[in-house]
C-alpha cells in the first residue's frame, strides 16, 4: 500500500513539474492578462490597415449566422484608440443582421480591432472605442452572400 501511494505521488509530481514550462508559454512578459495568437510587436505606431473593408467583409461572412440580408450597414474610418493599454486601429461597424426566425434585431455597433494591419478580433462592447464615430454607408455589407 505504501509503495502504491509513493508511485501515485511521484506520478503527480512529474505531471506538475512537466506542465510548468508549458504554462509559461501562455503568459506574457508585459503583465497583460490576455493571450493573443497574432504576432503583436507591441509598438505604438501601428500600420494603417490597408484593405480593411475587404478584411471585414471576409470576417463577417463567417461571424454572422446568416450574412444575407444585412440592413443598416455603416462603417467609420479607422482611428487609433487605446484598447487593452495599447494603441490599435479600430474600425467601427454598425449593422442589423437577420435572425434565424427571419426577423431583424435593432442595429448594433461593433468595433473591429486591427493589429499590425490585420484584423485581430471584433469587440462586442464598442461603446468606448466607437464613441463619436461618424458612419458612412457600407453597401457591400448589405450585399453579402454566403
């Protein structure tokens, strides 16, 4: 019985010790709590996101359950904002998507975050980064197909 307990304890110790280096891979040196899988250089002078409209359209085709029939499509020009303590380009997007039952929900506002000129993620809570955004029509969003 004593030998079984010792064997089990050694296995647990080995698992803990071997997993510690892997846990270090998921932390960052800057003290930030989020893990990102893009190559973020962490610099303040982010490049302007070229072809940001094309990147957003490609992303929205997969993001929306039904990309056909989007209404009230609006987009603002990319602006630099501080998000998560870092300077990023944010493109504000407004749209009303068709639900699975065929009805439309009220138009919602989303922020699209760009890191190093590439679309990184969509911000569900865009009230702060999109405050005062000036929207222009985005007819390409309304013309999307599957």
